[in-house]
C-alpha cells in the first residue's frame, strides 16, 4: 500500500556518495522514490551514478559543495527544473567534522567552517526547498544530526553546537511549516561505520572505547540509519514531526557499568 511506500516521490539527499548519505539514497530509491544527490567529488559521484543505474535505481546527481551559498542556489535550480517544482523529501545529510581541536584553539575560520558545513547549509537548503516541499503537498524534511548534539565529545564544541542547533531548527520548522503539510524531523546517529569515523586519527582506539558504552555493544551501519529516514518520509509516519530521534544502539540511554 501507499502507507509503506515512497513510490513516485521526489527526493534530494545531500552528500550521497559515501556513508550514511549513500545508504539513504539507495534506501529511498529502492522504495520507489526518484532521487537527486550531490557531493563535491565528480569522479566518485559519476561512479555512484553508474552503479545505481546498473541496479535500476532512479538516481541523478550533481556536483555541489553545500558550504557555498551560490552552489546551493544552483543545486536547487537543478532540482526545481528536474522535478517540475515539486519536492517531497529533503535530507540534509552532508556535514561532519574534518579536524579535531580543543575549543580554545579554534580560529574564527575553523568555527565558521564547521557552522557553514553543518548548520548554515542545512538552514539555507531548507529555505530554498520550502516552495517545492509545499508544492508537493506532502513534504518531509530531515536533518542528519548526531549524538554529539546531546553528549560532549572530545572534538571541540562547535560541531556539537551546530548539531544541537539543527535539532532546534527541526522543532521550529515543524511548527512553522505544519500548515503546508511539511513534517520536519532530526535523525541523530551514534557512531556509524563510515569514512568520517574511519578517517579519524585515533579511530581504532576510539571505536573500541565507545563500544563499551553502546547498549548493543557495536558500531552501527549506514543502513541502520537509512531505515529510519525512509520511515520518516512515508505516510506511515504522518503524525511524527518536530522530533529528534537517536539511532545509536542505546548509547544515549545506557548507564550500565
Ligand atoms: P562520510 O564522510 O562517510 O560521507 C560524507 C558524504 O557527504 C560524502 O558523499 C561526501 O562526498 C559528501 N560531502 C561532504 N562534504 C560535503 C560538502 N561540503 N558538500 C557536499 N557534499 C559533501 O560521512 P558520514 O556518512 O559519516 O556523515 C554523514 C552525516 O552524518 C554528517 O552530517 C555527519 O555529521 C553525520 N553523523 C555521522 C556519524 C558517524 O558516525 N559517521 C555520527 C553522527 C552523525 P564529497 O567528499 O565528494 O563531497
């Protein structure tokens, strides 16, 4: 039934060539959505598009650095003409932290880079998508947040502040845009096996240490995040809006020793 399907829905997923975004693109497309994605690296994007075509998934893509205002505008123009002004789903996934520094060592530029990638981009893309989400008459806007929006991690304060702001943005937009039948939710993953985590300097040590705090005792897979994202886009979740949902194997509820 339509209740558990994304058949014919249009979707934009930012940062879809790797990790969590890649899993979201595939999950949405497998459930019948027509998906557009973006990334900075053209070669990797082209390789993904070929692979999706071979799997018979309906996915297109363009190069876009979501940290850049003009590039965001260009991306949205592309999406607008491709989907004839109607967008059912926007997943603001591109983000992350590319360096690890104590807060006292942050330069103003470090701070604005983290904010540009994780907060400004998602805010502006949501604004740009609004007319199309509204025109679709059944919109779902999803932010990819993090457990770092709730817990302090040893990576500097800016990333957690940006992700915390995303959760609140979801609550505000859920109320502002409810009249347009746009639902807005924040999905907050715990540690997930992606290049973001594996690229960290102390990745192996870190993953071993954090495992002991996760109720399920293991790191998550990108597919374990994309399942929730897909559900939040379906009619089956039509009464869920403004929420921050943790996908973390029980990390944020676990106080067992
Ligand atoms: P990855 O680094 O594995 O993948 C990131 C994807 O986004 C790639 O496709 C990358 O392609 C693209 N991307 C990165 N920067 C930009 C940019 N400026 N503009 C456009 N595309 C970009 O990351 P994850 O999958 O791990 O992270 C995805 C989201 O999940 C992020 O928002 C992150 O904060 C969040 N998250 C991740 C967790 C984890 O444990 N992995 C935990 C909690 C939250 P390219 O490099 O070509 O641009």
